[in-house]
C-alpha cells in the first residue's frame, strides 16, 4: 500500500463466447498489464472466463471442465504478480451449477463466492442454469496488501439488502462487484448513483466491472461499465462505447475509510447488532513514513472545501448561502428582531456577512435599511477597503454609519498607560475590542443584534481578538472556510453582473482581489494595506487543507504533509519549507487557541466539519499539542527544514 492507499482496478478483457482458452489468455495478459501499473487489487466481469451469454452451453460439462482448467491456469500465472484478482466462471457443486466469483493471487486460490440472487425478470433468466448459493457463505478475504475485500455479484447490488452490507460489517474495506449488466438508455447513470450510494452507506470503496465487447448481441448489447467509488465519491469511470477504455484505476484511501467507520458510531452499532464486532485490533497505521511515494491514480484536491468542477462549485455556493440565509432568518424571526448591526471593513468576511444579511431581509420582507453597516476606520484602515465598504453598502441600500475609533483608542492607551508607539498585541487588540464595543452598544441602542463576520479558518487559527471580533450575537460565517468565502463572494459578483448591477459586481470583485488584513497596524503613507494576514500566519490555502484533514479524518501530521505534497506539487506552496513551516504554525495555533472556540457564538454549520463546541468539535482548552508538534518536528528533521 502507498501510505494507506491501495491501488485498485476494474477491468474488462475481451471475450469470445464459450472460447475459454482465448478468454483465459486475455485475462492473464490484462492482469499482467495491471500488475505492471502497480495495481494491487482488480476485478473483472461476471463469467469472464466463459462469457456471460453462453446460454444453455453453461450446463455443458465440456464448458464447465474447461472453465475450471482455465481458472487453474490463471492461478498458476498469478504466482508472477503482486496483484490480487477476482474473476467469474460457472462451477458445479454436486447437483448444482453456480455462478461464482473466485479471488486469487500469488499462485493461490483465496476465496470462492457463489451468487445468491438470480435475476429472472426482463431479459434475465439465470435460474435456468444456476442455483443460488446458500446465504451466509464467506465473502471476505484479505488481499496481499493487507486490506479486507468483500465480493458480490451483479444483481446482489440491486436487492434491498445487498450482501456487501454484511461484508463490510465483517471488516471488508473494499467491495468488488463482478457484473454482466446489459445496456439500456439511462441505466448507466442510475448504476453510478447506485454504486456511489452503496460506497457511502457502507463507508467503503466499491469497484464495479461489467461485461463488454465480445458478449453476444443476439438480444441485448453489453457496453463495459467500469466504476470506482469511495465513501460516496466517484473516483473513476470509463467513457461509454469506447472499446479502448477497458480498465479504470484508482488509488483508494483505506485510512479515510477506517476513520469514517470509527467516527460514525452507528456503523459499529450495526456490526454489534449483527454479532460481527471485530475482536482483533486494527493493524493499519495512519502515520506516514514513505514520503517519496506518489499517487498516480488519485487527485488530491488542493482546496478540499472548494469543488473543482464549475457546476458543482455553483451548486455549493448556492447551498452554503442558502443555509446561512435560512439560519439567520430563523434567528431573527424567533427573537422578533428587524435590525442587524454589522462591522463593514471592506474585506471578504464582512462582505459575505452583509450579503447574507441582505438575502435574509429580502426573504423575510424586511426593509434593508434595518441593516446597519458600520465602518470604523482606525490606524490601519486603507483607502481601498474604506472606499469599497462604503460603495458596497450604498449599492445594497443599507444604512451606513461611520464611527472613527482612533481618538477613543488613543484615550484608552492613555487610561491603561500604553505607549501608542509600541505596536504590540495590546495596540492591535485594543482596536478590535473598541470596534466590538461600538457594535454591541449600537445594537443595544437600536434593539438589534450584532452579526459576526469571522470565518471557520480564523476560528481554527484563533486569528481573532478574544472578546473582540471573536464575539457577536450570531456568527454567520463560523462554518465557512476562508478559501470558500473568496469563491462565494465571486459568485455573488457574477450574480450581480447577470442581474444588471455592474457597479456592485465590480466592487465585489475588487474586494475579492484585496489582500486579507485585520488593518490594525498603521497604513502605509500612500494609504495602502501595510499588514497582510497571510504573511503572518501563512497561506489560507494550506491552512484550510490542514484543517480539513485534521478535523475530517484525524490524520497525523506526517500523513497531512504527504497529502499536501501531492496536492500542491505544481505550486510554490508545495515546497517542503512552506508546508512544514505552516503546518507547524497550524498545529501550535490550533491547540493554543481552543479557548476562543470554547465560547464562540451560535452560528450555522455549512461544511462537513465545524468547530462549534456544541457540535462537531469538543476539545479541552488545555490539551497538549506535544505529539502533533513532535510529528512535524520529525518531518522537518528528515527533510532538512529548520523550524
């Protein structure tokens, strides 16, 4: 295995109906090709040794004996492979003939599985030749890579309780399906949804191979259907009606599968109810040591919160903003409130909060003037952000207030005896708390609530002033990571352009192009931003990547580092010194800043992870980061990077 990944394949050798020796030669040749590509586990179609469409020849002793002899040839050939292979053939058992799948590899026969469910409807009449195998027969074997593999055959996926359900409760991490599913309009799309759904329900990888070219076309046509899904995601599938695409290969994440099963308590409950609870400890280590290995058949997305497909990204932006809008609508409706106070900085987060507030007010039929946008220029406010803040509020038709904070903060420095020439934490946090005090007091005055603007990434890093911008009456962006915030604001810009509001679109796009900054240090002489967040805490692309794999899968620093090397291979962010340096910063800040998250305001969960102490993430504020820091330190030593 490659650091917790196993390379799997679904493949369709060309068949000649009833021509066992030609079929066996094709199977052996294709298996050798797969083995040379580093595939560790592969499945071929139902009845691939004889061909599925043999009809009554399937009862012929001549064909049955040849099929068994052909199987033996494949087993002998497998002694030259590292690959484990599952193939299909008819086999006799006493008075029965059964439709069987056979797992083999390294010169050994590892498991025989008989098909339990025989379709006898439509074009199928399998009971004419085959007897159903007894239920409850073994379906799981351990492949050479150490992964547990379950087998089901074609129709068994379509029944109300597929055998793969029991196989995964017995420990199978990968399910292989040998199929001979003929084609009809719309069937392939339905099949892909079925495979993805079963892989999600079973927290497994599902590898599906269906018969193709060479099968009889007397009444039906078989187009090879090759699908690999993992935990609900489609990893690979072939192009239809393309005879050159006879295999698909994917690297499957066994570590992620195991984590999902640990994390989802109902999976273990299901195993216990079936009296299948495992008694042996797991042997798979999530710690990565082979940093030089590379994934060839798996794309690790550099921005896991941001879909790479344009249509999917559009859907994600709509869905996230709909969740945020619905959450805010309910909160306002419940407390009978028709006013909101928002601090508008001209940055991404406050822009998104303002846009969601406008959506909510429009949906509730409230006057947008009930949204009070407050700019609070201070020592570091740039001309660009101030201009954009005012322009956006004017374009959206909300109430605009400007309350400068410099004099109040200067007075505060005098009160507490702080030298304003010392630009330290006190200098910065005093400004953040002054702004929050203004918003809170203004909300009291207007019988409104303060809408928080901080995002998920800032919560992870603790990049907020305790009892300053860390606090609000509803944290609307608390579940949205920074990388996604940027795309959502761009999405709003596109919507404004399409609706004939070009000035609003231009303002939003300029906000997207503005460097992220708290603007707490004095601005440059020319009025530009002097303090850039990512220069201080690191690139949000990396931090969101670290956050995703830390929270979603509980991976070790070593595995996160290795995955980041795959994801950012073509980017300057993929350099060792970049990943290791900022991973160390992430680990230290993630642990040390938990106290801010322990008392964070209410806010909607929108992604598949959250840091709410009332929801997804419960961690004591005094938990030690030592093990995680030492994990990064070991990587740094091995890669020659100074921390």
